[in-house]
C-alpha cells in the first residue's frame, strides 16, 4: 500500500489494485467486490491512514449525509478548545 497526497492508503498490487484500502475493506465486510460510488466510507477516528482493519472505525454513509458527519465532528472540537 502507498500513502497518497490526501493521506489515504491505496492498494498498489493484486486484484484490488488502485482502490482505497478503507473502501476495499468496507466492501469486503459487506460481501461485495466494490462499493457503489454513492456510498462514502469515513474514518470515525479521523485518521485517513489508519491500519490494520482491526483498528478501523469505518462508517458507510450516503453522499447526501456525509457533510453532516464532518459538521458534527467540527462542533465537538470547537467545544473542547480552550480559550486563552
């Protein structure tokens, strides 16, 4: 696997060549060869390069709902920040 410029792991060899590792893993867990493009896979741990699969915190989300996941995460971080 290779880390791309966006911080995601890409598979470079074998039948899953050039797929993102997290998408390939999620598809395998669902018993599919490849996830449909309308599904997004997000890392709840917010670490795009997390690996191995046992450490994944993956969520499969429809593209229409995906922006709200990040909005919720940003709001949580805002509350945690200490003001100087």
